[in-house]
C-alpha cells in the first residue's frame, strides 16, 4: 500500500498541473450573467499543536451556458474572500445574506446585483415552526410552499417562459406575502422570535424579489450549497495533513474542481474538449 504522504505529494503536483484548467473554469464560470455562491466551514489542524482552526471552502457555480463549479479556500470568512473572487464579475450573484456577499453590491459601482436565496429565508421560518407551530408560522410556510411549487413546475422550461410565468403566478403571491409580513411587524411584540425571520427578508426585499426580473435567476442557491457541502468532507480529511502555508496554495480545491467538472460535463465531453482547445492557450501553463 502506498504511503499517504506519497499520495498527497502526487496530488499536490497534480494540482499544480491542473492550474491552467481550473483557472479556465473559474474564468468561464464568471462569464455567466448569473452565478451562485455558498461557503461552508472546515476544520484545519495546526501541525504539532493538536489545535484546529475554522477555515472556509467556497463554491461558485456558473449558469447553463457556463456549467462549471469552482472552489476556493480561505483561512477566515472575512469579506476579503468574496471581494477577491468577484473582483471582475459583472452580473447577478445568488447567495445567502452573509455580509461578505452583501458588501459586493455597494462596492462594485452597481456591476454586481444580489439575489436572495429563498431556501435560506424559508429555513428561518421552518426552524420556528418545528419548535412550536403557530398560525403565523403555518401561514408563512404556506406561502413558501406555493412559491417553491411554482418553481418546481417551471424547472425544465425556458428562461423566457419561466419569466412569464413568474410574472403571472409568483409576483402576486410574493407581494401578498410581503404585505402579510408587514402586517405582522405592526402587531408582533418587539422581541418576538418571528420578527427576526421576517426582518431577514423585508430588510433586503430588493434581493428577494430579484428573481422576478429574469427567468435565468435561480429561486435559491441550493446547487452551490450542495456542491460545497458535498466537497467539504473530502477536503477536510486532507487539509489536516498540511500546514497553513501549503494549504493556502489551494492544491486540493483544484482536485475537487476537477471532479466537479467531470460530474457537471457528463456526456458533454466534446463540449469540454472544444472549449479547452479554444481557451486554454490564453492561460499560462504551470512549471
């Protein structure tokens, strides 16, 4: 059996060789007019100390025309991470309400618009409902259920038809939900738990109604959340073998990105081959 350290050295070397490909994937993903992003914490072991620190793995997903999933690693959740990832991006970012993402819009001179993830918003109400169902939480969950049902029905239609149907069906329902939430804020006690869930949406309402402006904007960022949470366990097992300096080089996220590329491209091998042949010469080869 091969020694684990030997295998890891091979992976680090492979990651270096994959750099042009992963750089290409990131470049193509960020050409999408709409991207999704999410992050998840992972524990990193400081060699020789036995202590761990919380680091972060980030996933960025392109659209249907740029079907790439790319990953980045940071040692903290500071907003400098998203600021770097999206430094040249122009378009709409679908994400949760983490301040690192919300920071992007006002500091991008308007080139980045934010779209809220309705799955994250629903979770706020869902948690309260599971602790003790009330008429209010049941009403909120009912609104979400109808909105998500519409999205499920429109999953496989064109962006144009999805936009039309959202105007006819989702917009009136969402506006009714907003009126209901505003009414609750007028009557709820100042420290009522439901206020937090409602405020999460109403304080950034422009983001949560962004999906109504285009059929290409996802209703949630579940795809990016699934990508990063699926990859985090395999990442977490490996980063424990290396010190901070080596890990920051990002050797392993390139391997994860390569696996994600194989999954996302699937049967479209000719598409990837043609894209690589056309675009890779623009990127500096490693070594």
